[in-house]
């Protein structure tokens, strides 16, 4: 009995035949009997092609498979071999093994062709492309429909793919400057972008035209003929535009930096002005609070003095007894004056206590605020409590530059004596414990 298997180390399509028979032989020496052994390795498929009057019929056996040939395994055989032969009669079939695991690699090189930059549409720059494609076979049914197995030759097949790839690469690269906006003189530096675009274009076409799967495309080089006079002309144009763009961008950046500095200066001046006005207003309010009691005493004293004078004159008033001194009026005036004197004394005592209490209050502590340089930009102002929090968060270190009103310029925080206490302990760490007796 025959042992049907493929022992080739490298292949894409391989036709089985009995030992000593021609590859395209269809003589009865190629007949296969029931009970013959079929071995299909993992990663390959065996295709049985039967010649019938109504056309060819196929059976596909995917590996791994190692069994004897039986009607149960090959349903087509039941219509070929009659029962009268008892299952022993030979049958004719062509058997092909297709490799589904192997990768096939093709190197290609597209000789110099003209690429036109949109800025100089009449000046073609010679460009050559070299690379490699890697493909394998996954959909063997689609592959069989597109390729004749009996006449299949791998080298001829690779040449067909190579010619198609060269055509597609040339067509895509020719239009790269106009379709992608990549200057022709910069295509070498954009090789990865061009590789991706060519691969996306090639993959569906290789599947549709040849039935193979494109695993990878590697464009190794895009050679531009730098000796071409058109290349030098386009290079000068590109370099000139690039220099102009860089100069314009530099001018814009300088203007933006100056504008930002002016804005920062104005912000600092405005902030300091507001702080000075707030401090002056607070000081004024404090002064008014301290002396408002004395002012009230002066005003009320004048009122009481006028009232006492008026009441004292009541002793000279005529109540109808013929004029002269009026004892009753004098007594009334004395009583009223005494009461008002007591009232004024109590009022002055209370006011004095309030003034003394207000005078004993300490003046408002001036608020110290610093600006902090962060990534070349100033931030703030921040009070001491905020600065302490920034030290604990690691946002303010001894090397961070700070400035406040009255300083000649920016100084590192570690050199400012007023801020030394902020760095006496590490961020987020308590100060050293007190010494023990």
C-alpha cells in the first residue's frame, strides 16, 4: 500500500506521486487503493483532486492526520468506486500538499523613477526603492481558485508577486509628495510613514490577486538621486522656506516672551499696589478704632457742659415770686448738675477703659508674601503658611528662586534668612524632639 505524505523541508505547494513517476503523470501507476496510509503534518493540508466527467472534485484533509483512506473519510469516493468492487478497486486522484505555516520572503528593488514635488511639478527627481515582503498562505481554498496546482512553480509564483509589488510601490511613492504633503527631498526621513502607507495598499491586493497573506513589508531604503540638478533646486527651495519659517517662528516666540514679561511686570506692580492700599486701609481703620473713644468723650463732654450751664442758670429764673434769687431753682439746678456730673464721670470711666483696651491691642502683623519661580514663570504671591505647605509637598526647595517687595533680585529660597525656618525639617517631617534631662 502507498504511504501518502510530504517530506519536503521547504515548499508552498507540492504534488505527491508514487516513487519514480512523473509529477504530472495520470497513469494507473498513480492509482490509490483503499487502505493506503495518509499522513498530513500539523500546519499543512492535503488536497485530493478527482477527475470526473462533470468536472473536478476536491477533498481537503487538514493536519495533523495519520489514518488509512476510507470512504467514511472521503465522502466523494462513494460516488466513484462501485460497491461491486468491494472497496478494493483503485481510483485516480491528484494529491497536493499545501504549506500553511511556512513564510516566504521576496526581495524587491524598484529602479530610479521620477517623483514630482507639487512646488516644482515639471522637475522630476529620480527615486529608487528597495525592500522585502514576507507572505504566507492561510486561505487555501481561495488560493486554489486563483492558482492552478498542477502547474504550480514557486519561483515563478514569487516572480509574479515581485513584479506586482514593484508596480504598486512605484505608483504609491510617485504620489507621496502630492497626496501626503511630504516634500520629495524629505522622503528618506519619512520612510516609516511611507512604509505603513504602502503596506496598507498592498495587503488587500495580494490577497485578492494571488490568494496570499502579506505578513510584513519592510522598505529598507528610499534612494533619492542627489546629483540631479532638480534635486539641488528643490533642496534650495525647501531649505529657504524652512529657514523663513524658523525665523518667523522665532520672532513670534520673542514677541510672545516680551509680551508675557510686560504682563508679568504689570501684574506684579498691580499686586503690590493693591497690597499697599490694603495695608494702609487696615492701618487707618486700626488708628480710627484706637482713637474713636477719645473723640466720643470729647463730643459728649461738650454736650454735658452745655446742659450743666443751662441747668445752672435755672436758679436765676423768675417763677412768679417777684424776682431775685430763686432757692428752689438753685436746688433743682444743683441736683440736676450733680446727676449729670455723675453720668459724665461714669461715661468717661467706661470710655477710658475702652480706649485703654484698644490701645493695649497689638498692631496688625504685616503679611509677608513671596513670588516663586516655577518652570521659568513666576507664581504667587504666597504667604508663609502657603510656602510651608509647598515645602512639605516638595514644590518649594532651597534651590527654588523667590522674590518679594524690597529684594534687589531673585534669590534661592535657601539663601533667604526669613525662609530658613521652612527648611529646618524635611518635607512632611516633624522637627527634632527636645533633649532629655
